[in-house]
């Protein structure tokens, strides 16, 4: 598996490291962060299993969520990237950031860079985001990325709106 790293002006999207687990577990235990992702915080074991899932997705699919760090500080701020496990509604771009990183434009900045990678390097024609109907912040990020509502679904028992965007015409 090739290690893919992306950069923006302020962010580094990089492969996961074992030392990312502690800050990732801290994000996963926050009720506000997890409200729309499964509806409840993860305990350490659930956080570890999800951490391993994110890493494994890269090995099985050749793409996945990156660990995201602030370039200026080196601080871990969350994850941004792609999922498409068996039974998923489509090739999804998603983002989860720690609360201290909310409101800085990081989700849009990182997801925009990842979306460029999906279209230009992974040759994807269409990308979706699965967003809880009450998650206004993620809906705004999806809209900034050019995504539009395409329908609804239930994923892992959670109702979601499917937002999507096509590859830009050349």
C-alpha cells in the first residue's frame, strides 16, 4: 500500500500512527463530536476498534480517512477522507474534527483537498457524504464543497441525507 499524504495551506492529511490513538480516543469520547456519528461517545475499546477500522480500510481499499494535523503546531485535529465498506451507499467523503478545531474552516479546507484527490487521482466520477439531518455544520461543509442533497438512507441504524457531487467538467 502506498502512503498517500496531502497538504493544504494549514493542514497535513497523513497516514495514521499508533501515537494518534490517544488524541483520537479523546475526540471519540466527546458527546458533542459523536452526537451525529453513532449517537453516543465511544469508550476506549470502541475507539480502538474504529481506529483499526480506519487503518484497515486503507489496506483493503487503497484509500481511507487520513489523520489530520495542523501544520503550524503538529497537533492532531481529527480525520478526513473516504469510506466505502461493503454495503455502503457509495464512495463517501467525510470528516470528524475535535471540538477545539471547529469553526476554523479545517473541515472544508481538508475535504476540498481530499475531493480533488478523489477526482484527479482516484478517478472517481461521483462522491457522496452521509450526513445526519440535524448536523447543520456538516451540511454547510458539504454545500461549500458543491454537494447537493440526493436522497436519504439509513446507515447503521442512523437516518442520513445523502449529499453528492460529480466530477467537475473539464
